[in-house]
C-alpha cells in the first residue's frame, strides 16, 4: 500500500515540477497547468492513432512541441503579466485554461481517451516473494520522475542558464543590470514547465482515461504537491507528491470515497502548520 502511494507520488511530482519552476523563476502560478497536460495527452493520442506507434515514442514528438508551445505562450501572453499585479496573472492563466478546454472539446469532443501501453501496463515485479508486487509501469513512471528532477537540478546548479535562473529568482532587477536577458530566461523556464507537465500528462494518459475537462483536477494535484513540498523547491515537489500519493492510498484503503478527502486534509494540515511547505523557501533550488 505504501509503495503504491510512493509510486503514484512520482506522477504528482511530475505535475508539480512545472509549477515549481514557473513560480521559482517567474513568481507565476499557472492556472492552465493541468489543461496543458491534458492537451499533451490528446496530441500523443492523435499521434499514436495516426502512426500506430507506442505512446512511449510519442513522448519524443510531443515534448519538443510542448517546449515550443511554452516559449510561444511566454512571449505572447506571460511576458505581459509577470512582475505585475497577481490579479492579472490569475485572469490571464484562467482565461488560457478556459480557452484550452474549449479547443479540446471542439476538436476531440467530451469522450474520454486513453493511451494504450499494451501488456507492459499489466506486468509486475516481485520484490519479496509473492507478498510485495509492484507494477513495472508505475515503477518506470517513478524512475522517470526522479530522473527528470535529477537532470533539472543539474541543469539549474551547473549550467550558465541555471545560474541565471537562480539570479533571476533572487532579484530580477539586479539580474537585468548584470546583463541577464530576463525575457529569454523566462521563456526557457516556461518551456521547461510546459515540457515537464506534458510528460506527466502523457504518463497519466497511459494509466487512466482522460477527457478535455480533466485539467482543473490535475492542477489541484500539482498545486497540493508543490505546496506540501514547498514552492520553489524541486526536490520538495517529489516529497510533496509522495506524501499526497501515500495519503490518498491510505484513504482509499479505509474507504474508496476517502481517497481524495485524506489527500486534501493532509494538504490543509501542512498549509496551516507550515505555509511555505516542508522544504519551502523564496528561491528555486
């Protein structure tokens, strides 16, 4: 039960990573975050239906497109609202969320879809005799989530652009005076945010059905994970996702109707006790 919750937490961490990056660098909370994940899953579904290829191969097509979409959104929309009154950010991102949902409904209707991974979705691995068995797909998803966080941490900690990320997070005005192209950094950061949530959306589509209206629910999982772990903390998102996943799994064991409730209660407790989250701080790390 606990292992299952930890593996689910890996998916929630993937959702939360993009929010953590966009907030840590730009102080932007994107309310269209979940809708971008759903849109990526639909694009992957279209690719698979058109080519007959595996959803795993669709990842290598969808992620570059997601990065371009992130850059386009940052240039066209979010450069206008970053650093201004937060109400403008809320209106812009909420409007984008509604627009994406309506485009998806128009294009794909309200019928749910799923990404078929074949027999791989049913394979399992025995850890301790026949007592502890975990699915290979959830394990793969968790490993990918950890790998994404490791690569992103190395990128931020050891590259020139990563140092510019941290400088911009600390003080964008001083970073600008030091020669940092703030708009370029914002574009790269949002491209990363959209790419990571697109990956999460595809993995979610491999696990369960999705529809055009699922974005807000996915946003809640991402938001709760990043708040529990701490806004701006990359590894905190993994911790927050795991805590949320384990809480939901325990709740489902008590009563199926308690799955979401227990997760929300844990989120509220952390918010009351430590509003900045377990590993929260004011800068990306």
